[in-house]
């Protein structure tokens, strides 16, 4: 995405993932398309989702839940909870609210299987 030109596309951060067999995390993103083809719903989704992520990484679960609930309204994949980024983070926040992660938690998810 950086090589293609960040400013040419509408995109959002998704997750910080350590893929199986690797030690360092990779920041995953979702690309919506060229900026000149932007639509208002995608722009709202990106803004709300990024605000949710900011609160998520700061362990402010209640605020993150609010933003992820709002971003959920603009997601293209509505019914698949495991493919819908807003639903995935909303569920994580609810779980972390019940049981806080360790003090060394940094929001990075490790994938143990392909």
C-alpha cells in the first residue's frame, strides 16, 4: 500500500497480526478503492473504525464498543461475525471488558494456525 501510494486509496487499518512462523507483527489493512471513487458510507466507516481502534489500543473498552457499534452500521459484510472487522473488534472488547488482558497486552493477535 505504501509503494502504491497511501494517498491514492481509501483504506483502513484492520489488525496487528503475527502470522504463524513469524515473530514480528504485520499491520493489516483493507483497501476500498481509489479515492476518486470514494463513497460517503466508506468514509464514515473508516473514521468510526479508526476511532474505535484508538480506544481499543488504549484499553478504553466502553468507548471502543461505542465506535465499533457505530461502524458496524456501515460494514459491507453484515452477517458473518468472523469476517466483519467491526463485529470482530466489538466481540473482543466485550470479552476484554469481562476479563482484562494481561498488563503487557499490546493489541497484537497471534495466529497459531493457517
